[in-house]
């Protein structure tokens, strides 16, 4: 009996020790975002300020497979670094073998966006994070189950306490942490940034000027990209973020199998409209369009040149729709493609701070 009692006491003691946090304190350290000088300031929500502890926790959770129903999938599964944090497959496959109907968007400079997903149904990054975990064709997990599972890990208990103190481990603090991590994923160091600075009178270094002078075809492609009588792309893709904050029907279809923004608003004037994505790292983030129908940039450029489909909600800024598109010839398309390729930011995709923590 004595030995049984000792054994029970030992087990109880072990459980108590396992459930205790280490000797940690809640003293969050402000995180300084590395925002390029030619970018606007990033708006940060008052209820989720950037902290070193929050970012570290968010990075770990972004790659955490325990957030999926069978512990096989994380956010990082469908947002791979070498694909500019998008999915190189046309559609992503969830844990149950279900296949989605929209291409996974690239996670680039999301801190400047004001709506998320192709149809804009999420208004904040925190809202965006909450959905894939419970989506039955994605990670298919109940948040309460995921929280219960990670709460058993003393490292997570310590990290949540360091980041959020007495708020504890909840789906909301988890979403806040992942959102913080996503806000750090800033891409702003590519040859396009040099072109942008030169065209906008922003000082560049001698090294940057040498790069600019070495890519005349890309510079000519940027001229075409911005020209009303050329590629006419700048209405939807401009500025350092290379996107305009709006929804657009870009002439993919005359009739719609996916209603896009209209599924959210219920307004048929939004039929066939989707969020305008950034073009940053576009050479890495194919396939393209909301349904991943185009595998290559060449196909994309052919679409805008000759294959625009008219419909009542077609974006009026697609000014050459009546003739099928902007009618770029092969040489012009090659120049625009050369420009698009300058937006590849190798520092961004290889940044160790964005990779899965060891």
C-alpha cells in the first residue's frame, strides 16, 4: 500500500510539474518592422501590437501541423517559400483529400491590405488566419481541439505567456500571433524596386544604378506596362506594392462558374470580381488567376493581349476589351515579361526568419 501511495504521489507531482510554465515573465519586446524607405507606413491594429515574442510564436504556429485535424498539415503546407509563399499546384488539397476551387494566394506584404481572400470575405489578417483551420476542405480541425493539443506543450505555454500574458492560449491569441508573423513578411528588395526608385526620382546607389543600366529590356517593359497605349497594366498594378486595393473582373469569362465577390456581398454587380493581387514575386507564384488556369506568364500576357471576355461587370479600365485586349505582339510581350521577372525578391523567399523554425 505504501508503494502504491508513493507511486500515486509521484505521478501527481510529475503532472503538476509538466503543467507548470517555466519561470517566465510577461514583458513583451516591441518588434521593429523592416519597411523599405519607398514603402508607406504599415497600419498595425491597436489590439495586436508587434512584439518579438508574438512574431516568434506566430512563426512557430504558421508551421504547426497540430492545427490540422490529423496533424499532417500546417499553414506553410500550402504557402511554400520557394513559391513566394503560395501553392505551386492549381488547387490545394486538404487533409481529407478534398481539393479546393481557388488557387492559394501568395503571402506578400499582407500588412498593407484591408481585405483578404480572393473574395475579400476577411477584413483583417487575424480573421484570415482563423478560417483555414476549420475549413472542411483545408485543415479541417476544430479550434478548441487544436488549442487543447498545443496547450499540452510546455514550450507553447511559455511562448503564449511571453507574448500575451494572462490572455492565455486561445484561438484569438493564436490568430494574433500568426498575423504578427505575416506582417513581417515584407518583400521590397528586387530589381523592380531599383526601377521604381529611378522612375520616381528616389535616390539610388551607384551599385543600384549599375543594375538599372544592365536591364534595358526590363526598363522598356516597365514603360509598356505603364503605357495607356501599351500593356495598360498600371490601373490595377502600381506603386511599390504593385497592386491597387480593389476587386476587378479582368475578363476571364463571359459567364461565371465562380461568382467571386458577389458570393460575399450578394450584389450581382460584383459577379466575377476578385481581389487584385500583388505582382511582386509573380514569376515564382504561378499558376495564375483565382482559379490557377494559367500556368505561365506567357499565357497571362496572351490573355490580356487577345482573349478578354466581355460581360456586364467587366472592369471598365480594361479599355481595349472590344478588340480582345491590348494586342501586344511577341516582342512587346517579351519586354513586359522581362519587367515582371524583375519583381523576384530572392532575399524575401530565402529569408531565414520566414522559414520553418528548427
